[in-house]
């Protein structure tokens, strides 16, 4: 431990995950298919706040897309 009480190395707040990896993780989660090993990698690398934001955006896009599809058909 360092003098300021934080451990050396990467802490839980210093996760380095790309936007593409976050989008892929959310997409696979919405479909319901995910390998256990990939899930573990996502837990280690992705920031939970980013996952929530991307998940909410994906949900909004899904709902808007379905509304447009229904209006186009009817």
C-alpha cells in the first residue's frame, strides 16, 4: 500500500475498456448469448457506468426502431 491508502497498480476505477467492446457486451447481453470466459473478461475490463449508459441507449434505439417499424407497416 502507498502512503495515501491506495494500492499500487490498477484499481477498480481504472478499467480500460473500449467503446466497441462495451457495445458488443451489451448487444450480446440483449440477445442472451454470452460465453462465460468473455463475461469474465468484460467484468475485469469494462466500466459499469459505461455499460449502463450504452445499455440505456440501446434500449431507446430498440424501442424507437420498433415504433418506426410498426408505423411503417400500419
